[in-house]
C-alpha cells in the first residue's frame, strides 16, 4: 500500500518540513549573498605566485 | 518500517504527541545561550579596529552562533542522563523524549563541521580554528571530561563561553590582541561568581545529579569565599579594559559603577552564613545573581557604544 496523497503524516509534520525548507532557503540566500560580496570585493581572485608577479614586471 | 505499513491501523493509532517539532530541534541549540554568544561575538567584531563588510559580519556571527548551538546539542547528547534528574533541565528535548540522543549527536556533529568550514570561507581560517577549538573545548574538555570530575567545572566551562568575543575580534583582525584577551577574561572571570551564586540557592538540583559543584564538595563557606575572590579579580580586569583601544569613557563609567556594586554584593555574600541566608530566603544571593546578568550585558554594551562613538569620530581615547 502506498502513502496516501493526503496522509495524516503530511499535516503532522508540516511545521517540521516548513522549518527545514525555510532553513535550507536561508542557507542558499546566505551563500549567494556571500558569493556576491566576495566577488565584488575581489576576494575570489587567486593570489599570484611571487615568481609570476616578478615576471610580469 | 516499509512504506506499506505507514497506512496500517497500528501505525495510525499510535500517539504522536511526543513527536519532535522543528522547535524541539532548535531547542537543542540552546537558543538562550546562543543570544549571549551572538551578542558578545558581535561586540568583539565591531570593537575591532578593522572594518568588515556588513554582510560578511552578519554571516560570521551567524556561523559562530551555529557553532555555539552545535556544541550545545553535543552537550545535551552527552548529559542527557543528568539533565533528566535536574528540574531545571528535565524538559530539554532528549529527557522529554522528543529527540533521540543519536539525532542530537548527528545534528551537533553536522552543524559543528558546517559552522567551522563556512566561518573559514566567509572570514579567515584563524577565526574558524578558534571556533573549532571552542567547540572541542566545551564538548570534550568540559562536558565529557571535567564537568563530572572537578568542582572547578564552572571555571573551565566559563572559558568555553568566553571565546565568542575573541572569535568575533579574530574575524575582523585575523588574530589575537590584548583587547580580545581581556574580553575573554571578562566572561571567563564573570562565570564562576554568576554560577556559584545560583548554586547557593538551587543546591538540590546539582546534588541529585551528582555534579560536583563547589558548594557540595568544599562546602558553602568555600563557595562564598570563592565568589569574593573571583569578583575582586574580575573587577581589576574589567576596569583595566577601559584603558585599551576597546574601552572608552562610557565603558569606564559603566565598569566603575557596576564593579563597585558587584564587589559590594560579593562582600555581602561572603559576610553572611547559612542561617542569615535562610532567614531571608537567599535574598542577597538572588540579588547578586540578577546583578550578574546585567553586569555582563552592560559591559559588552558599553564596549559597543564606545566602538560606535569612535567610528563616528566621537571617541575620546585611542
């Protein structure tokens, strides 16, 4: 027998599932925001090795 | 259980009143302790002489809070047996039967790893290492090893709670300085008198749980002596903080007034014996405990105010 479309467990666990969903959504928003800030600050660029820097001068 | 059994009358007939809700899992993170972690970490971060992008600062404080919460969940996992016998903690999610010990362990470990890695990515790996050490210190050194073994447990536990402002400072500066060490000392030296005053008037709980509180192992006279000594040392450190770059005139004024009140309260507790305390139902001890809550909040609040004044160009010293 499969799980009914509107099984009692759906209502019983609604709050719990909503909490997990909102937490995951907030996590995605935070990672997105951090990425935007890091990229706009230039933190994401890998630092050049000293030899490579000297060669370009 | 297979999915075929979920619709069976047996399954549906079970009582689910004790099933965990999201709030029960959240309670594992000790939200009230987390508010102190958030506040002191934010003050450490904002008082630092290096500015951090507001969103990075927000994320860093969030990850520090999650790390603090994770250590709370691991503490509840390990201490479920003693939580069940103490009135103050009997309604926590594990002793209440809402969340299993294994679930708490899983959440605690997962959030510990998550918080450390993301704090490192968001700020720097020194701050992340300090957070990892704090979680290790609180869970392994304090909870698993020393809490049930030594009456100085409160002193050691206080160290774990004192790290957040240092981590906040490290997020901004990438290191440690006199200011961040003094912020650590402020919470570290404040914790013992705060908890020993509490232990003086809720003694039965700790006796039942078999946790070696100073009041039980060395006697209540000894606890009163310890409260006075720690409070005097705390006052010296708290006032010294005023003369660093994290202090300022607002902090100095707050520190002078509150430390005078705190030392007076500790002196009153020291002067009393059990008969005097019983006579007024531990009125002085309760008053000292309430003052201790204001004490820590006001000191960190004053550091924050001085930091804001300095940023606005209205700082007087440093």
